């Protein structure tokens, strides 16, 4: 089971401009299917142009193949709508994305700390 937190504010993130809204979504636990990933991504899939979206999957312990379509849709949305996307990926998430070759199309960062 995953838990999700959506936050939207006008604060700055590293490398963003003063006018760029920021949206961060976080998930923990297991993302085993499309509904779980859809809940985890929340409003990120409809972020307006110029938004900096961070998807924090650093606490996700399991990511199934079935959960990936909403993440791929978010990557497409970001590319088509000038949304600045960053995915912070745990080891299991990073390995799954690398296995599928998605690590080269999804902007990944490792968790810090």
C-alpha cells in the first residue's frame, strides 16, 4: 500500500525561476498497479506549463510493470507541456526503470541522505 502527499506552492527549487510553480508528489511502499501509481502521481499529470514537478519515489520498495503507464504518461505530458520533471528513485525503482530502458527517458535522481 502506498501513501501519497501532494503539495503545490510557489516556493523555489534549485534551478527554477521565481515565477515557476512547484509541485511535489511522494509515494511510499509498493506501487503495484495503475490505480496505485495514478494516486501516487496525483495532480502531477495535469500540471500546467512552467511547473517544476518532482516525483519522490525514494521510499518506494516495489514498482510493478503494471504501475508504469501513468509514469510514462507523465513523462509525455511534461515533454509536451514544458513541465520540468524530476523523479527521485529508490534502488528498486531505478533498477526496474533501467531494466526497461526507461532510465534514459525519465529524468532520474538518486535520493540524498
